[in-house]
C-alpha cells in the first residue's frame, strides 16, 4: 500500500510540474504579444510599410534603407502625432506635430527639430508665427496672445530679444528694445 501511495504522489508531482510549465509558456506568449516591435505590414526596408514599437508607438509611411524617408505619419503611445516629411529617420521638410494636449506646430523641420518658418498654436489660444531654430523661437516672429495682445519683433532662444513692438489689446503700444524677454527702459510707449 505504501508503494501505491508513493506512485500516486509521483503522478501528482508530474502533473503539477507540467501545469507549471504550461502556465509559464502561456504567460510568456501573452506578455510578448504586447511587447512586439517590428514591421507589421508592407515593406519597412525600402517602400511603404507600418512599423510598431514595444511602447505602442507606430509609423506608417515611406521607407528607404531601413529608415523612415519620404511621407509618413508617426503616432506616439502618449497621443502625440507627426504627419509630414522624413529623411534618414528624422522629421525633415514640411510637417505638422500635434501634441496630445492639443498644442500644434506646423512648418519646417530639420533633423527632427523645428527649424525655419513655422506656426505654433497653443491649446489656450496663443499663437506664434515666425522663425524657429532647434525647436526655439529664433529670428523674426509674431506672437498673438489669447487676450488680444500682440508682439511683433525679434526672438532669441525662445525669448523676445532685439527690436520689437508690443501692442496691448486696448491699443496701447511699446516700441523698442527687448532683452531676455523684458522691455528695456529706453523704449517708447504710445
């Protein structure tokens, strides 16, 4: 009787071991189904294709030499979306980036950064139209505030800097020099 009991125990251990292995395989397959990254449709080497990343981001568009190149759309897992031109895996040329918070930049891109002429529209109603350098307002530009105020002038590294005119919604104006986003005292108010 002891021998039979010991055999039943071995069968139980074998069944439990097999169950654990099946459970681990199932868990692995389930987990990797969410972590897949790669070309899911078309030709992601040289042609049209759709590629997904493990974080949920996705690109659909043209490819050349295994890089995004030509027209395409990238959607990030957080909801940001870029539609436009690509060169050597970076945004280059004309394109529009719409952020999940509804802010939007539309204009020129170089090496994945806003560079050249572009328009940035803020979710709060503010809007900047002008020159950009390395994702910063830089050069000539016009910033229109949601409250009706308008600044027209020079920018440097995202700050009003140089000659500029600030027109208040009530019609008052400041014309003069700006430095590091501040009016200098020698400006004239009209």
